[in-house]
């Protein structure tokens, strides 16, 4: 079991990482909930897969259950509104505590619901996908999609607690695991050579979901995210490094209409593109770039990107929403464990890097 403290500017809380902690949920949630009403707001599919374990773990801690059919398409304000109506009908007041049970979609939506319901109630995150365990459950970004783009409507709300049961990943499809692992590779490249080495050397054991290894990887990722968020909660500076692979990745997700790739897969591809751009601009050596790329591809396959046009996608990269003052920030690797922000990059360099990354993925599959 690992307890990881998060000390963000707006709030301090703990992240618990432990295999099977769902079965002991009351022990961890009890002190946070105290004698208030607890509402577990769950992704319906996750409740079917893992709900019995949480129910058992909450044993003497009374809770009310709200399940909803979720998914990226349903990550909209209207779904949050429906959840709010159900809370209100159930008589939830300002003292209610919400527990988000599911992947990043549930976490982002219930987090946002908590930020807005009665102008703010306490939220506990219980993430059940690898991506949400290593990334979205910690850090306080919440929100929903608009027709024009992802996560454009939301709020910052740090949870009171995040409870991470790595064993909940047992029922997660293989492809979702791989997608989450690309975000873990990201932490290795931006911050931790040790984590990167681990992923490089233990690929088979990681993909076989060896319990101790997964717990270590999740805890290390959370620790890195916590450190970054502690320094920069609202993404004024350091937090931008978490977008490594994302500037390219978001453009590719949009270009393929969010249908072809999981978010993590787009990030995997985006990190390849960022490496190619970095080498072209001289931020990273050829050997080091290759080492990163090999590890990313080793956790593949990334679905075929045949038909994606670099010339059409490059302008999307330049118009990424993280653009401030008309400049697109690229997070480029310098070496494993360190990245830098580069903002003056020409469109043709971006296009060339994209094409090279498309070719690399095509050659690997
Ligand atoms: N807030 C942040 O900082 C942040 C960071 C990264 C991503 N996100 C958001 O996270 C979302 C993606 O999250 P995700 O990848 O977890 O997707 P998700 O929540 O849609 O979950 C993926 C699928 O797995 C199912 N599932 C979840 N846990 C399961 C389990 N234990 N067993 C079986 N099935 C399970 C879900 O029902 C769903 O079908 C995106 O909307 C993205 O914008 C937010
Ligand atoms: Zn991401």
C-alpha cells in the first residue's frame, strides 16, 4: 500500500494506491465522509464489472447509488445535468459527498458535477482504468465536451481523496491497458529515467499485469503527477510538460473524429512525432530519440493510421487549444527524464515530423 500526498495550491489530499483496497473502502472513505450522505456515482459498465467489490468494501458505510451509461459521446453537460437532477430528487444537499467510480469519463464528469452541485460539494475519486489511475483522478481538472471539442467546459476541483485499486484493472480490456501505458511512458520521458527503464526492461511482465509491478508503476506515475501539480495547479508553467505527446495527439484524435484511436494511443503516436520534431530541431540526439520510440512501439500496436494526411493535420496541431497568444507550445524531449517547451516552430517542420511518425507507425504494424 502506498499513500501519496498531493499538496496543490487549493487543497491537500491523499492518494491511496493498493491492490484490493476496494474491499476495504469504508476504512479509507469513512474518515472523509464522516456522518454525511455518500453518493456513489458510477459508470454503469464499471458498476457491473467491479461494483460488488465496492459494495462489499463499503459494508457499514451507508451509500446511495447512481449509475449512468457513460462514454466519451455522453460526456456532455446534459448528462451532468441529469445526474444533478437525480441528486436533487434524492435530497442531496451541500453536505453530500460524491464518489466517482469509473474511468476518466466518470471522473471528469462527477468531478464537474461536484464542483457545481449546490456551488460545490466534496468529491472522492475511485478510478478504474489505468489512464484514470495514473492521470485524470489526480490534479483536479474536471469537465465535459462541447460539440466543437473535448473538455472545453469545466472547472478545477481537487478531490478529498483518491482511492486506487490496481486490481480493478483485471476486468479492463487489453487495449485500454496499453493506452494507459503510453501515459506512463510519458511520465518516464518527462520526469523519471527509472520509470522509463522499468518499462523498457519489464515489458512482458507489465503487459501480463504482474500485480506488484502495476502497483509500482501506478504509484510512481501518481507521485510524478502530484509533484507537477503541487508546483503548478493551473497550468501556468511546469504543468505544461504533462502535455508531452498531446499537442500532436489531440490533433490526430480530432482528425480521425475521435473514432479511430483511444486517447492514450494518440498520445503514444504524438510522442513519436514530438521525438522526430525534437531531433530535427536538435533538442535530442538520434540515439536517445530512437530509444524512446522503440519503447513506445513495443507497447503497441497503435491502430493503422493509413489515410491520415500530414499536410491536413499539421494546421490542427498549430491550432491546439493549449495555444496562448497565438503560439503553439511543443513539449520536446531533451533526454529521457527531461523535456523542454519550444514555441517557435515552423509549419513545415511540424508536418515533416508528423509524416515521419505516421511512417514509423505504419512500418511497425
Ligand atoms: N482530468 C484530467 O486531468 C484528464 C486527464 C486525462 C484524460 N482525461 C479524460 O479521461 C477520459 C478517458 O478516460 P478513460 O480512458 O479512463 O476512459 P473511460 O472512462 O471511457 O473508460 C474506458 C472504458 O472502460 C470501461 N471501464 C472502466 N473501468 C473498467 C474496469 N475496471 N473494468 C472494465 N471496464 C472498465 C468504461 O466503461 C469504458 O467503456 C477522457 O474523456 C479524457 O478527456 C482527463
Ligand atoms: Zn493524456
